[in-house]
C-alpha cells in the first residue's frame, strides 16, 4: 500500500503500470517532496497573514464572527482606515523620489561608449516591459504583504533571438528556500513558483501533448487535491471526495479542471567546461550545447585553454502533478527571481502593514466603543422615582 499524505493522494509514486520511467518517477517524486517540505515550513501560515494584511489595506478589518456578535448585540463596529493612508503616503514618496538606472565605465576594458549602449539597451527593455508600473506593483506588494517579486525569462514568441520579459509574481505563489537567511537570491539553494493552470493553458505554454497527459491524470494516481482540482460530475458521482480516484475506464467522467504547476529553480553540482585566457586567468563558461569539436576549434583560434571544474549550476524543473513539463539547465547563471523585502532580518522579511495591524485594531475598537457609549447616553431617556 502506498503511504497517504495529508492533502490526499499517493505520497509515493507507484512504479507498477506507470507510463513514466524510473528516472522520471524519481524526478517527480523529488519535486513533490521538495515542494511539500518548503510549503509546510511556514509558507501556508504566511499566506494567511498576507491575505489578512491585504484585507486591512482594502478596509475589511473586522472578522466576520466578530461582526455577527456585535450585530446581535446592537453594537457598532467602525473602521478608521489609517493603513490605507499610511501605505499610500509611502508610495507617493517613493514615486516622487524614484531613481533612474545608468551605467558608468569601470574596470579593465570598459569605456563610455559601451556604458552608453548599455544604458539605451536597458531603457528599451524597461519601456517594452512597462517596468515603472511593475516596479510600483512590486513595491506595494512588499509594503502590504511583506514580499514582492520580479520574474525574468526569455520570450521567443515575437523574435527568434529572444527578448527579455519581466513579470510581477503574486507573492503567495512564491515559496522561498526554508534554509535561506540572506536577502541575495544567489545564496539560496532553491525557490518554488506554484501556479494553478488549466490543461489548455499548459498545452499553450508547453505543448499539446502535455495537455493530453494532464487530461488522463486520473488514470495514474495523483498527489491529491493540493495538486489537482476536478470538474464535478454532471450526472451523479462523488462531488466532495476529490482525491478518490477513478479507474481508467471511468476517466471520461472525471475531468481535470485545474492543476498545480510547480516550477523549481535549484542549484545542482555539475561538471562544467570553461574557456581560460592563460595570461590573465580570466574564465568564461563554454556555451550550452557546444560540441567538443566546436569548443576545441574556438579555443585554438583564440589561444584559449579549456578546463573542467565542478560548479553549482541553476537547474529548472517544471512539473504538473506526475507529469514532467520541463527539466534542464537554466540559461541564466542565477535564480531568475528578484525579490523586494522592505525590511529583512536574518531570513525574516516583513513589510509596513504587519506592524500597523495592532494599532489599527486598537483605533477601531476604541472608536467603536466611544460611538457605542455616545449612542447609549444620547438615547437612554430620563430615569426618576415615581412620586
């Protein structure tokens, strides 16, 4: 019998009758175990806090149960939303003092012409990605929900050479390395980006064959309802127990509604080839995909040496339940995620709203109590003894 995880489904993949090879099963199993380890190391608790902080900024500052009790007692509950005004004041100051990025020549071989070219190149990338608007969004995410993230990737949809794309991620979709204690992502061992996608979205991004594999996910067992959401059966069937799996001949009545796509960027030790300039000692990695003959010819032509050395490279693995969507080395030397933490103390990021919640609660309760006392006094009438 396979072990059960608390979210339902098999905790260990079943090798028998599985369409995946043993190596592929190891990949999906390691991916899921790494994801659950990071998820259960405080991420779910922080997500609840982040959503509560967002509610305070929005103005929803009383719990539903508290409001029901006060309504039953005929007592008012009032919100004086100073969280909104405080955050907006900080955002306004940020917009007023926003800085421009420029490049200056420094170091051997640098010159003003190259610096100017980089400046104009950066400007073009920023304009194409509407970076100013996205930067403001990330700044507000950090102030309100403790964390904000930029995500960068190469887009080949409009240009065969590729274009740099900048995205703003929902902070609750990003699961940090539980062992990270430094602000700089270059010191992190791993990071996870978790998104709910439909089979059609997966097919458009990764290929139609993957959409078909996702559609048949029920036949091979799944990791439970934290990994897959099913369409409710139309003509009967179990609408509640979503982790109860159907046998293959009943797959047509159990359709995948959404599936969790987990992207894991992590560092893995690999043997990497480098070009070495012997007089200066400068090293550059051999481009990914270069064959031995091409690398040797290039080194001979430019009077370079080739050495091999162990290196912790960034690898990207993307899975959807027990389907591998991508597994390969990243084209970037670092994790393609840029975080923004307003305050950071030994692995504990926090923003502005976190420390405004208690003062806001006190203000709301005192104001509501004052209003209740005034209403009671003003409408109490005259009390006197008969005769």
